[in-house]
C-alpha cells in the first residue's frame, strides 16, 4: 500500500551541482519527494536515498539509513566500485530513451564522418579545391558493435538503417532482431565481432570482464585502416595499446568520448594526436525532465516497497 509521507533524499556529487541541473524539474514533479544538499540536512538518519554523480569516498558515510543510490546517468560502475557504499544499498540508474537516440546519432555521425571522408572534404573546401572523392556502398563496410543494451540497440538500428553491414556482440540473442544484422553471443563474441571489421563501436557496460577489453589483441583483429568509436567507459580502453595500433598503421584513427580520467588532462598525449577525434563525454546526456520523473518514480517505489524498475543487478553490473 502506497504512502504519501515525504521521502527525503540527498544530492551527492563531487563535480556537479545536481540541484541546479535537476532541482526545478524535481520540485515541479512531486511534493512527496524532497531532495536536499548535504549541508541542508539536519537529520541525516532521515535520508533514504541519494541521487549521485561521482560521489567522493566519504559521501555516503553520514546516512545510516540509506537504502538506494541512483545514478543520474546510464553507467553505475562508479557506484558499484564505491568503497563507502554498503552492499545492502540498492543501486538504480536513469534509462532515458532520448539518451539512446543521442548516442546512436553520435555513433552514426562518427562512422559517416570517416567513411565519407568529410575531414578531407573540409580541408579541400578551405583551399577551394574541387575534387570529388571515391566512395563505396555502405553494405561493403562492416561495423562491429560491442554491447546491445538500450544504447547498443539504438546504435545498431541507426547503422543498419543507413545500410551498413552490422554485427553485434551481445550477451543473448535479442527477441526482436534487426533484419540483416548478425548477432554473436558467447565467450568469443567480442573477438568474433571485431574480426576484419572496418569500424568498432564500443557501448559495453563496465564490468570485471569488460574492463580493458579494447586492448592490443582486440584492435589487431580489426581490418587494416579501421576506426574505433569509443563511447562506453574510459576503463574499457588500454590507452597505450591504442597508440601502438595507430603508430603501427593498423588503425587509421579513433573517436574518443570517454576517458579513464575526466576531464582529460591538458598534458595527455591524446590532445595532440591528429588521428584522434576528442569530445568531452557528450555522446549523449539525460534530459532533466526525464531524470526527475525517473528519480521520483524510483523513490516512490522504494518507499512503497515495490520493485525498482530502474534498479540494476549488482552481480551483473547493470
């Protein structure tokens, strides 16, 4: 049976003012769900849940009755690995359908930018040099997609709609497969998907088994002159192995939107490498109104002892 008693939550982020981003939408969405900054809370024992983005190591210490930590993004690896978050605390994440569309658009853009050589055309335009470039049918290019969650599905659908040959490494065969797409499952799926692919797009979740998955061995399986689109998590990529593959000429370049350390340090060699397209973790984002709605729904479900639709399985990591 549901209750109308106010549910108290806390904003926990070491880098973002979550109230400035989401507070207005949260206040408009519900009167029974109340969120405060840590310094505004007089009785920490009353806090039942937190919405989070990269909270510091002591962020959870003050709240003995915390039952839920909810990420404002799709990734929960920072919460799963947080040393101060007790295993008894449930974890949830935002699932914004618009975020998947934004991610798919980014991935398709990066593939097309390379495939149609728009960088070359841009340089030619600056020089007022009229020189059409050769092209191939999209079906002649193979795109390997690692991951088939909400983001991966959207990426696959977008690229298949553009006519590319798409193969996907996924945990299980989808119930509604996209026509013409090859789905690979099992322990060797990632390696099989990457073999001789012209493009590799990573949208895997970060787990113990996927950390460092983009390593020298996997990159070597790609076709000569291949292109990497890294939009998963920074810890997926072995940075030194990427540079080695570029310097050896096996990879032509990469689009990198996520990094092990963010913001990417000014002294990092990636900044100076013309073979890399660097973006500041903007492949997609969650819309404030969607985040607010899902936070409210999740907090109410917790209060009313109902299943958490946005909850994750700690054992699987997503």
